[in-house]
C-alpha cells in the first residue's frame, strides 16, 4: 500500500486507541500522513455509534469528508458504526468506498478498489502495535467488549464479550510508550475494573495498575463500574500518582437504576465517595448520568439533583437518553417528553457548572504539580486529557515535563497558574 492517509476519529478515548493502532498499520504498509483530508489518497473515518447524536455526527462527518476528498481518493468508514450496521451502512452511504469493521473481526464489504489504494484489510486492533507519540500522555486499551447487560447500552451487541489483553502485552506497550517519552498512561476499556476476568484472573486490575505505576510517573484509570471499586483498587489508584476516580454511575435513584439493570444507589455512591475523600482529600471525581430514561419520574430527578449537590463531583456530564434498538430500554414504557428531558438537563447542567466552578476556585492560591502537555497548557491529577479543564501555565515550561506552580485564578473549568 502506498500513498497518503487521513484518519478522522470520533467518539471516546477507546476509539482513539483504535485509530492509533490503525495508523501504525498504515505506516507499516508504507503510507504517510496527509496534511489535510483533501490531500489524502485514503480517508478513514473511525465512527461512534453509542447514541443517536454520535451516529448523526459520524454520518455528517463522513458526508463532509466525501465532499472534501480529492478525485480518486478512497473513503473508508470503520469503527462502531461499521461494526454495528455493516451492509446497511454501506447501502445508506453510496459515497463510501468501503465499510470495514474492527474490534471483533468481521467480513468486509467493499466497492471496487481505487487503483494503487487497495481495500483496507479486516483487523482486530486490540493487540496491534501503535506508532510513537509526541504527546505527554497516551491511552492504553486493556480490553475490548463488555459482559454487562446495562439496559441502555448496545455496545456488547457489536463489540462482543470482554476480551482482555495479557498483562505481558500491555506492559510491553507501556514500556515502549514510556521509553518514547510518555509521562502519563491512561488505561481504558468498556469495563476497566473487570479486566482479566475472562482470562480467569479475577481482581487482575489491581496488579496491572501497580505494575503500570511502577513504570510511569502517572497512571490514570477511565470508566470504573462502581460495584468493582473495592479497597484494593482504591489503594492502587491513590498510589498511582493520579487519585482520579471516573465512576460510571448513570443515576442515583435506586428504582431507576434497577430499570437500567445497574447496581447501586445514591446513598451507596455517596458513602464510597466520602470514604475515598477521607483516605485521599485531594481525590478528584468524574461521572456521567443519563437523563430521561424510560420511567424517570420527577421524584427520580429530584433524587439525582440532591445527589449531585451532595456529591460535589469535580466533573460530571449529563446526557439525554437515546433509545437503542436491541436493548432492554427499547422495550420499556414510560417515555419522558423531550421538552421535559431538556428542562432536566438544563437544571442539572447549571447545578454542576456551579459546583465545578466552586471546586476550581477553591484551588486558587495552592501549589500544584502539573504535567505540561504543550506550551502554556498543563494538567494536575484532577484533569483527564481531552475531557476536563486545563491549567494555563507559563509558556517557557517544556512539554513532557513536570513543574510545581501556584494557581492564581480560576475561570470556569480552567485554572491560571504561575
């Protein structure tokens, strides 16, 4: 394969890992990166299919790139939409030359190949090598797929059951990233805390975190199911250099969580958060919540509002329920009117914005350790890359280095430091 490529990535950090590994494969095949999509011979769109809004963004991006590509360039759609919809997607988008799934290997459906740019092969990217990075941090995917049956989620239907990588493969990847200058390793998976269970290694996430922590200055974990957050894992996270807890809570009302086929309730979540803060006062917390799930009552909404107020999370995202074909939620009655969903989203968002602003303002005057990502931009342990706010620092501080600075001001989610 020869020529130039452009990869457009949509969705979550797990998709970014897939794109990185796809780039590694293209480079190994002799291709080179293009400066812009219109300069590429091969344009790949790594799509997201988690909710309707993400699917629409993916389709819009594909159509925009179809218009922008130069004559003769191939346009390939891969990622979650390709895996979930396959031939249906290929029929709906005649502009696309190929629909190519990866993750769980699938049969490709391609149109006639463009001369000199052959079809993209079927790839299971989980254990493929990745190219070097110039960033100060890197995502590392520890597993693919999920064994849970959450009522709202279609991911297991197209990503398959959980498939964990071996510790040896993971640590080899971490070693290569660290040797290349990466200072923060971000472990990701659909169900991170269940890592290794499919290999018969229950609790394997703790020794994995400890091994990664021994190799790098910062180890961050994203997407933790709350029932798996035991004392051993909490200790490992607090010792990792990044006491950052990204908890997949989804709601606080016990009855609604049961309709979601989820564990827990607001009281349990608050108890766990309080215990972690007692152990590590500087711990940071992020979560996400679904608003308007079928059957959500005004009382359920009030429970969530009260939880958000009491929890005082550093970061939180609120998302309107999206009905996904084939999920348990798609069979439920009690649909919430869209206007009411928007009203609830606005109320929750405004509350969390005030909480985040107050927590950020509380850092003014403190000395904090930061990792410099690029000139003038850095992060403490409280900010996950590409997700949370940042710390604006003097531009003289070199990227990929650590520095101790004083927070001088806060502006919403961001901090100023000198």
